[in-house]
């Protein structure tokens, strides 16, 4: 499998983002989110099929000889920024970043030829089983003589996946990678209760399940976390931008004391601060994605910076947005509360930022 990527200009990347933006706008932006919350698998299968067949979203990071587009992670990030702006319930991050990323980083030709073509076409999706109850530090699944046992937690879009890519730890062994069909005997998927109802998470239990071992580098888990932090930050930027846009729009229409509240100087200053946070987060995120896309030696540090800053910025922006919306901001009917919940949950999804900083600081001692 070749890993060369196409040279795509900034203009072409923006055209890709605009195509996704236009499709989501035509489908009503967040209209599909609430419907998907109650649907099987908690994903919008129709939207995902359209994104894959009309735009080729799932194929972007996959090499051409595996049925993909041969683009880079920068193009996937551009798409995620748009999907984050609408909280679109599709398996882009879980399948096309985390799971696809695991396969690409493993660089095993047999696995790539077997799994990637169907993922690129959007015909199947995969989910990465990566964490135990405490996150990356303790994989919840153990591998013994090819059999997987244990429970993986916080698996993104597990309910709708066709294949599981499993990070497992063996007795006295480093973390290894395995593939398992989602409908294999001994696999049990249980939806998890969520703060953020717009992203489906589940626990996946393995009861001595036969798996296919995938040769992978020893630092696979660390590189996957770097990839996840960088790409998730792009999604966070999209959500933060939309939260700001919703707030500006609301303050232009809401009147108090005979004036639109957006005309009050104090509120202008608060929204200006939100704007600065969004733009700074976007710059940091794009620097991290660019580094990951070319496997820059600084990628892990930049991804950590993006994870910490974008998580904090998204939380602060949505917190301000809730306050500036007033009472309507905490009602189920208004979308801003969904962005607030996504901001809180996404900041913890791949490890709490303060723990990641503490881990990095410990390495410097």
C-alpha cells in the first residue's frame, strides 16, 4: 500500500469544505441531530451515505490503491470542522479518523486491502476500541492466544459499526491491534448514558472472542492519540464558530430596554473575546493538523497544544453563549445547549486536558 498523498491547494480544500457546508445547509443543519438521537445506532445513515457517495468524505485519507482519494488528514479536518458546526451525527470521527487511522498507521498491506476499500466507499464503518474505564492508560481488553476478553469503554459510534479495531494488552506484552467483526459471537455492545446526546458512545464487551491480529508499531497508541487530538480540535473549532454565530445572531434580534442587546458595549466586548478565542483555536488546530498530515516530529506537541487550547476555548465560548442567550439558552428547544454539552464532552473524550499536560510535564523531568 502506497501512502503518498495528493497535493491539494488551500482553494481546493475550501471548495471541499463549501461542498460539505452546502449539503448540510440543504439538509437543515442540525435538523438531523435530534432525529438521530432516537434512531438505531444513533447516527444519520442517510446523511452519511450522501457524504460518502456525493463528496467522498470517508475516502479522503485512504490511499488510491486501497480505493480512496489519496488526500491528507488536512482535508479530513476541513470536513470535520463543517460537521462540528452542525453536530452532524455521522461516523466521520469514529470511523474515518480513529479506526481508519489505526489501519493506516499499522501499515499492514493485508489489513489495508481487506478493510479499507469498503470503508472508503462508505459501505461499511469501523470503530476503534481504545480505552478502559480510565482511558488510554489502561486498555480494557486483553489478548490471550488470539482471544479477546474484557470491556472497551467510550467507543465512538460502536452501535452502527461493522468492524471493531481493538487495542488490547496481553500478559506482560505491549499494546497490540486486532480486528473483529461487530457481529462476532461473544461481542456485546451496550449504549452508554451521555452528557452529549449528539455523539453516540458505547461500551463493547468481548468474551473470549477470536480476532485477527494486525502487525503494528509499538507506538501505535501514542500516534493514534496524536491523530485524534489534532482532528478532534478541528471539529471543536467548527462547533465554537457556530456557537459564536448563533450568539451574534441572537443578540441582534433580542431586545431589552427598547434596544437590541447586541448594541450594549459590555456584550460587544464579550463577543469580541469569543471571536479571539475562535480564531486562535483555529490557528492552533490547523498547525497541529498540518504537522500530523506530514508526520512532522513536532506533531505530538502541537496536537497536545491543540487538544488543551481548543477544548478550553470551546467550553468557554459555549459557556458565554449560554449566558448571552439568557433563559432560552438552557431550554431543550434551542440548539445552543447542544453545543455546550458537546464542548464539555469532547474535551474529555480522548483524555482530560489537565492530565495530558501533567503527563507531558512528567516527561520533561
